[in-house]
């Protein structure tokens, strides 16, 4: 988690934002650029994933609640802004209903995904809001368990999985500031690790091989300020769930396999006082998915494999999702209008963002967060 002064109009007027992992300016490409980029990638023949299928079953319905309360004893506020993504409908989850307190408006972010952002504007009207404000999200979700199975008698025709649309395929194969697979550093690392798809490998077998290599050669390490860009991550041998998921997805994209990361939290209530490297921890987590022809979106959790899987194959967290995870947005780079101070881009958006304008200083700023998940 990081704190940053975003704008100082005078010495007494501030915009303040609270966010984890702030990113760079978005660099979405034009449709023509995306098409050219994807056309240059390797093509994977159909029929190479025969026998594989994803079993998806309803697991549980939960209500997830985030609260975020702030105090600014040295600042007299006139306007507060809070923002948080709305959980999207995905193979792993469906939003039943969602609400915020105070009420918020839904806006679309400025990426190709047009993700739904809940933005709340609080105009100070009484003394209780001059130096304190709070924001709460309540989301009821149906969670689904998914498991990758193999039966050599199954055929592609029996699976009958719809292929990705042309637009989705382009979106999940393109380079981004995080998925910079055309960089020299990444290409050198990729060649060194032999992360080129073999002629006989379908998406599933290729992804298994990459997943195992990452799980065997990387260590888990959380550094809040780490730059999770693939070309930088590949020069290390240690990173966290976001970094590992980014690396996996970048390798997949570079070989023509659509891939993405899911940013969110474990569907488990936070333990008060829990920290990672002295940073407050509220069940933040990131996983990855790749799309296999005739199979669909397949979940992978490389960091859990490194931390928890003691088997030789390191495949316990490949193709398995036990409905213990809630996604708040797909892929890094959520860019939207902050309302008060122009556009803002968050690489990973797992806690509410906050802006405040007013007079005074930020000395003594305090905040309190909570995360609860109930049936």
C-alpha cells in the first residue's frame, strides 16, 4: 500500500490518494495496431487439447464487505472521492447484487475493457465530514469451483466450447506496459528457459510446462513497491502473486495463447492485525487464466504452488479453483476519471482509492480497513 500527494494547487490545497501498486500511464493501442500485433504471433492448430475439459460447478454464495475509513485531523476537507471496481461476471463468479455506502455512480474505465468503476463523491455538508470520511462496498456473489479434467476418450466436438471473439482474442494477446513480451530482456529470458511452444503441444500442455518451470525456479517474495513489469520480473528469481501471474500470462501471450490475470482477494475474512513484510494484509491476491481451444478459460495460481504444493509435479494449483477467490478486475491498468483531479491509472485495484480536496496538511493521516466474507 502506498500513499501519494497527487496535486498541490497551493501550499494549503491537496489532492490525496490511497492506492496499492500505482501504475504508469495507460498505453492501449489502436485496433489496427492490435490486429497487426496479434497477426505476428504464432498460430496454434486446433485439436491439440483433445481429452481436456473444465468442470464448473456452483460452490457457494457469499457477501463480501470492504470498509475504508479515513481521518485527516490537520486537513479541513470540502470534497471526498472514493472509487472501487465492481466485481465482473466471469467463469469463476457472478455478481448477484452490489451496493456502496454512500451511494456511488457507475462509470466505465478508459481501457479496452471498459470495466465498471463505482465512484462516490461526498460534498462536505456538516462538521462530521470535515476531517473524516468512510466508504463501504457490499457485494453478493455466486462463486463457482472449476477443475481441469482429462479423459482421452473425450473429443473436441464433445466439449463444444465457444471460441473467443476476435476482439477478446486481440485484447488478451496484446502487449501492455506490464505484458511487454517484445522487449529484448523478456525475449532473452524466454529463450533461455525454452518457453517456445513445441509443435505437438496444445495450449494446456504448453501452459503446464511453463507453470511447472516457474513454480520450481521462483521464490515467493512480497515487496509492496515492486515494479511488476514482465521484462523486469524475469531478471529476478523472486516475486509475489501479481508478479508470477504477470510472468505466466506474458509467456502465454508471446506464444499466441490468450491469457489474463484476475486481481482481487481471497474469499476469506481478514485476520485483524495480519501483515506481510510489515504491510497490512487484507487477503489481497492475484491469479492468472489462459484460454485453451475447445476447453475454455483455465485458472492457474503459481504463487500458491510455490508456497503450498510439496509434490514433485507442482500441478496442484494448475487448472484448479476451489471458489475461494473474488475478482475485482481483469488485467492490470484500470484507468478512469477521478472526478476531482483528472485521469488516474491503477495497475492493481484491490482496495478503495481515495481523493480529498481541502485546506490544511496531511499530518496525522490515519485509515482503517476491514474485509469480511460471510455466507
